[in-house]
């Protein structure tokens, strides 16, 4: 199985994910918008067994937000960047596609295996996205109404 490396902005926190994602999508939910100051994020979910921290003595803050007590988020204490979250219900780790290692041209390594397949929670999108050919869903892909 392919191993992919990821990190926070400053590189103090690093992780590795292996295998095939269980989900890869652009999330437009209001929680992601507010927490990241962005219209959407590229979220990639992996089973817990596919995720591991690779930093030596990672300096992380962990926190839980109101409304999702089952989801623990992790942030680098140095740069403040959120580097992942663990969902205890689905037993999946979520990482951000933009934090996966890039090649010499600045492109995400192993992009074809990781690329997004949908826009999720699109009913709360703050920008119109077109031209990428991806389906738009009210909730999760194939588990909610397609818009």
C-alpha cells in the first residue's frame, strides 16, 4: 500500500497515511468554513489503522467542538495549523488534501489515488463551483440527496 506523508504548515507535526481513502471530497459545511476561514476544504478520510503520527514528540493541542463530541481535532502548537481529526464513531482519521506532500512541481503526490470525488454539504456552499465534473450532495456522497 502506498504511504503518503503530510504535515502542518511549519513542518513540526508530520503524519503518514496508507492505502485507499474511505472518502475524498470538497466539504462545504459551515463548520469547515468557520474553522478554516475558507469556502471549503479538501478532506480525505482514512481508517484509523491507516494513520500514524511520524513526528518525534509532536507538540499538539487537541480539542473537541460543541456539537461533535465524538470528533477530536489536533492542531500544531507551533504554527496553529489543524493537522487532522479522529472520529470515534466511524473510527476514521480526516486529513486535509492540501497538507499531503507535494512533488517538485508543487502537485500533490499520488493525486490520482487521493483526488476528490464530490462536493459534500453543498447546500451551504458560499461559492458556486463548476467545471470540475464532480457531483454535489446535500450531505455525504451517495448517502444524501444529490443536488
